[in-house]
């Protein structure tokens, strides 16, 4: 997540709600008049997990002093952890020998006792059977608030004040999960194979002027889908139907920080639950001053610590303690409290939360936001647990530094790192950065244009496995690739390269119809609504007949490439060979057995020629190739002519 995509919110209590099938809040249970249990997280658990222990976080006034017991066969209470706040109790429970069913948990306190029913469920499948996304997939990233609306969840009661106003780029627009579900066939027709939604969990922050947390990165309930998007049951329904259509679903999570309206902020479970929370203490408020942040006006004081946004200290062998402290312990913005992953109980909570969503909804992968900002050892523990429980699952971490050596050190088993991250997939910000420079340049014989891509990919030896690196040309935190323009030639070159190199490719919603925009004024301008996704739209770009000619041409071109890529072993398993750009022509080849593919790019604004002799090691004695972008046959017995800014994907 980029610093600029955060919107301001202010302190208030969040509302309560109940999902249709997966109730996240227990009915309030009285322990005489003065004691009650408000809720338990997670609200249920599963038998048959490799780690038989589950942590229950119990919320309730003065619950800390309670004793807990159960007589359910095969279950034992391992330990109780009494935190600093009297209103939390952690129960560590072992369910190794238990069968599925509903158990009674008895809570005994000085003022009484009560029984709470707690369900142990059967898993849908073993952890080994859950398959994550791979380089055989193409991820399509979208923002639920901005993609499509069913019109059902516009005015949800019980939440902090918010406004749905599609004329304001940083307020909520009303998209939801049902709107996405209604367009699953669109993704199938386009040819993508996996969907990555920006966070769908509750963000119960009130609007602040014309700002809101529509983006989803300020979680206020880790076990509840934001009711403006739908319910937990709606989420499960969407995932189930996506699976039936051959689509995987990736869940966006944030462990580095939560939203200011999370109960942990008003009543911290322990003094070290948050990093650098001193500025929140009432005795410091007399020093409070109005500090202008890029999100608006926010009350802070001299105890507040802002992150430096500089990620290099995390891996820098010469890093100072103060630099490391500012990076990892500083807050992203004043409205997003920084969670302390060094607290083992908090980290256990977060680990279990990701397991719970995998088991409950059936997601096929996780994208972890702001990965290096969180405690390195805590996150490594999270990934170790997930890899053990779900060895074929996949998680990608956002590691926003544009040097390959930095990114590679975050990949699982990297010899470059002192601490094994256990993170299988990392994001290739170098590819993004170099490609967005190259599009504005003429490719010469040295450094400019597509030489930048060549000089980035040549460092793939740093990665343990380059096929588990996610590449992209734009996302919700960057300018659109097209900027404010409509340069379809540059976009086609970028997409052709993205979808044929040895990477897991990720697209951003609307690229296929040439959606553009920049962040110069607001992030909302790179997160515009998909045309036709909302009631009252004047046209529907989901419908071929209502697209403009330029939109339809790009959609058809992109879809053709995507469908050709599906199941293509040359692209997913083939050896990669790249050629230094010569006279503006850059070529990347993939070979497997007797098959070959060459992506040929003219990185200049003039006509160019690809001399076939230079690429003989790939072409061999082949006389002909098919340009899969057009279906045309290409004669390989003579040099190949390229149009200005032209691109070909030659299949042989």
C-alpha cells in the first residue's frame, strides 16, 4: 500500500453486525449484572489442523479474572493469559483429540458463571489439497467499492457516519461482492484465472470531509466482511461460484496496522499490543497540536512517531537502531495504529485469522500489504505456519523497493537474507518501475527504453525461483499505465511482455478497456468506477456492443493473448532467453522441447527490423511462425519488419 492511498478517519465506536451463516459476534451473555462476554474470536474453529491448539480471544467487561473449563471430549484448556486490560482474556485450547460438534465453555468469575457454546467444525478439505495461484495464473486486481454494485448495500445501518457519493473520488461509491459475483462470466470471457480483491473486511471509520476508507486498508474487525460489501456468507458464495467457473480468489490482508476504530485502540489488550502508542495517552494530549498530514488534519503530539516509509533499514546490514525503529515501529498514518507483531499473542491472533478465512471461505491465496513494515520475525513465523498447514497454497507480499536485490532477499529460502521470510512470492517493483520509464523513451543500444527491462531481468539469478515473482505494470497505488493518455501501442507492448516472461502476471481492472488516470490530484482518479458496473451508468463496458471502438479493440487483443496463455506450458515451464536490445529491438524467448515463443518489441517510434540470423538459436530451421496477437503467419526465411512501437508474439 502506498502512503498516498490512505484516507483519514477519526475515533469512534464501531457498530456490530451478524453475518448470515458465519456469526462473528456471540449473543451477549450475562455473568450476573456486572460481567458479560461480548464476543469470542474466532467464533468457531476446525478439527484436524496440524497445530491442535487454538487461541480464543474473549472480549468482555472484567473478563480477565475468569476461570475457564470444558468437559467436551478430546478438548483441554492449556493455559489462560490475563492481559493488561481487564476486558480481555486469552484462552489457549487444545482440540487434538476432539470430534466436530458444539462444546460448552464455562466461564467462572467472582460474580457468577455462564456457559458459552462454541462450535468445532469439519474442514472442507485437507490443507494439502488447497492449491494456490502460480505462474500458470493471471491475477485480475480490482477494488470492490469501484468495480460493480448490486444496489443492495448502499445505506447500511449501525455503522459510523459515511456517504455514498460517486461524484467524489475519495468517498464510497457503493460497489459490493454481489456486484462482482454478477460479472464472473466477464472474467472468464476476458481470460484471467484469478481475482485479487483489495481488502473486504470491515472498515468502520467515519468519513472525514471528502475522505473515507473505501479502499479497505483500515480494518476494524478481522472476522467480518464490511457490510457495505455484503456478508461473510456473500463472500463464501462469491468464492464458491468463482471456483465453479475456474477462477481462483486471492484475499488482501494487512497485519502491519489496523483501523483507528478497532476496539484494540480504545482499550489496548496489553501495553505492547501497538507500537509507539504513547501519543494516545490522555496525559500527553495537553501537548497536542494540529498537524497537517497528506490525509487532512489530525490531532497528534510530540510523542507520535511516523514511519519514515524507507524500507531499506530492514535489510541494511549497517542499519542504525533509530532508522529501524522509525521504519518498523512508526505509524503509517495517524489513523492507522501500528500493530506489534513481536507480541506473540497478537501474532498468534493474526496467524489464526488467516487460517480461519482459508477454511471458512476457501480463498486460494493471500496478498499481504506493507510486508516489510511489520516485524520480520513475526511475519516469518506466520508464513512458516501457513506453509506447513497449506504446503500448496501461495502468498505474495508487497515489498515496494525497485531494486531486484532487495525484493529477492524477501523470497523464501533466499541465501541473501539472514532471516528466512518463508514468503513464496514477492512483487516485482523493479519490472513496474523500469517499464514505466521505458514507455517514455526511445530504446537505444545502451541504457534507455527496453534496455531497462533487460537490465532488470538479468538479475533474476538473485531469486530462488523467478517463476514465483509477481509482475505488474500498474496497480491501485500507482498511476495508470496510460496516465491521462490513450497510447495503445505502449500498452500492448507492456502487456505482451508481462504475459510472456517468467513471472506471475497481475492485471489491474479496466486496463483491458484502456482505463486511465493519475494520482496527481487524488488516488481516487486511478480507482474510477468500471463503466456499467453501477445502476444508472450511461453505458455498460461489460457489454461488447457498448464499448467504444478503441475499448473493444484493446479488449479483444488482450483477451486473445490471455486465452492463448492459459495452459501454455511454454510460457509457464519454458526456459527463458533474452537478447540485448539492438537497433531498438528487444526480444525475450521461451522454449520447451520442440516449442518456442518469441516476444519481439520495437522500442522505437520508427520502423525497425528483426534480423532472423541473430535469433537463430531460438528459430533454428523453422521457416514460419504465427503471430498469436493477430493470427498472421510470419515468414522466418527473411528478416521481419516491425512497425513503430510494434510488438509480436511469435509461436513456433
